[in-house]
C-alpha cells in the first residue's frame, strides 16, 4: 500500500488551512519553547565539505560519516511566507541541538499551490528564492540537505502533473501517469527542470546549487513505482538515463533514487524479504535499480503498519529488523554502496497506539544502524518521517512528531547521535553541542 497520509494535507488547498500567526506570537513561541537554544544567532557560515563515498561508506574530509537525519519536506513551502519562515530556523537549530546532521526535504512543487515550476520550464522566482533561503539557513546552522527532485505521488504535482502538461500541450503519448518514465516529451521536461535546479545560483549565498556542499545529495524521485511495467525495464531505463544526465552536470554531489526498497520479480528475495506478494509487482527492483555506477547510494523506506494490516506490533518490529539487515547486506556484499533508510515511520492511527510503541520502533531502526556502523558497514544512516515544530497541526500526518515534546523520544534520538559519535567521532560542525548532548553517555 502506498503511504499517502503523509502528503494528504499539503496539496493545492493548503493555503486555506495554513494557520496565520502574528509576529508577536511567533517570537513568544520561539523563546518560550527553546530558550537558550535561540539565544545565539549564528552569524558566520559554518564551513562544510562535500560528502563523498568510499565503497560502502560515506566520508567527509577523510572521516567516516554515519547519519542521524530526519524529514521536514515542508521547508520550501513554508519559506514562501514570511509568517511561517521562522519555523525553518527553529527546526534546523533544534535539529543541531540534537546532533542531527542531514535533513531530507522537497526541492519540487510542480503546478500546485506555491508552485516552483508553474509549467514546463517556467518557474516562480519568489518560490525559487524560498528554496535559496532554505539552503542558506541550513548552511548557516551547519545542517546538510538531501533534496528530492520530483514526487511519484500526486502531492506537490508529482509525475501526474508532468503527464497533464504533456497531454494539455498535445504531445503526450498516454494519460497514464507512468508515461512520465517513457514519454520523450516528459523526459525533456524533467531534464530541463533538473538542469535549472542544479545550475541555479543562490541569490543569498552566491553559489550555484551544484557547487554548494550544504547539499548532501540529490534524490531522483520520491518512492518511484511503475506498475504498468512490472518487469522493471521501464523504470530501470529512466533511472539510468536521468542519473547519467545529472552526473554530467553535477559530479560533486551524491545521487540516490528515492527507492522504497522492494525486491523485483526476478529477485530471490521477493518471497522471503518483501512485505507481501504485491511488492514484487511495482515495477521496481531494489538491487537492479541501485546498481548503476551513477547511483552513489541506495535508499529504502520503512512503513510496517502501511504494508501489514494484520501483523501484531511485535511482528511488525521483527520485520523491520529483518528488512533493514537484508538491505544492509545487499549494500555490503552486492552493491558495495551505502544504504540509507531515508524514511521510517509508525502511524498513530493504529488501533491501541501508544507513543511508547513509536519509541520501540525508533530503537529498532537506530539499533540496526548502530550495529552496522560499529563494523564500518553499509548502513549509512536513517531519516525519521517526519519532524515538525509546534503549531503545524494542519501539516501533520499520522507519522509526524515534534521530537522535543516527548522526553523519552528525544532521549532516544540524541542517544543515537551520541553512540554514533562515540564509535566514529563526528563530522557535524556543532561539536560544542555534542558535549552537552552526550554528557554521561560516552
């Protein structure tokens, strides 16, 4: 089952629901919520180096880099409005305080409310400057960004919007949204979009995006599926073409797909590891798709309560550990590349849900990453879906949390930061914070 709840409130009508906050209430909220965290404004950019790959590991300045990250897909959308912009800095500084190092967020909004790309090749400069702002804010705090370039789902336009554009212009081959992957006109649309993004000169920092180490890397597409071709050939061709195109423009940044991690119909793991039989028929294959040399690291998502409706919580958590171990094994032994779990979440709509269950889920995910990191393995990091700040109920879904509102959850997240720092040191620039975060945990 496709995870859709996480996107349902962020479509074309979100402006109707967006809370209007006065300046005074924002200031009061920030200071009452964070106190000393925001007492010092970062005035100097923190020096960042490009993240590189050495076999199945990430490295920065020659040191191993294991990531405790998170998703805040909403950054660019919130940066458009001055009354919501402060939330970005609040989230970034709170993340730095937890020792988090990379945020995954959207670098797309196609033909939707606050669209970045209004129509093929036509951009709203106001929204583009909002993305500039997000990158500049992250750079100032010392947080890197994993930027996703398009959505497989309909939220924020997605591949369906590209198909609508081609259809309305009379050049589309099919009305199926899977034609995004094979229609020549749509491929040109997407390449033009990608080139514009990669070569964009940030109006705040003066850097082209492709030259900015604040960007950890690029993600081709969020959760790709091509159900009309379960063999996987169509999607594979698209991945190879688009990843080659990106690398020809930007060879400094890492590139991943945005994969959910399902094994395809020819994979021996389709019956033993996939969540259920349907996963092999999505037109994807984790190993085959992640294999091209132009793909620097593999990506996987984890949504056990979306994939299983009848399993107990214990059964779901058991699956999570097995799912992660299988993909890390692929990274170590087959792909020879890092594997990142770029989304993981547990729904609060489950019958009998208690926040302690989410804590247990986080512990499983972090524990598997930690065990891989101890062995210098391919488990490169994990990104919780999703982190918010207070006052964002209309942008929440059944997976989102404000991480500092629950002490046990906050402790689990920061504890993971400290364990990773203990075994490999840390390349996060906010090392002063780590002494406070990890006091008594070393």
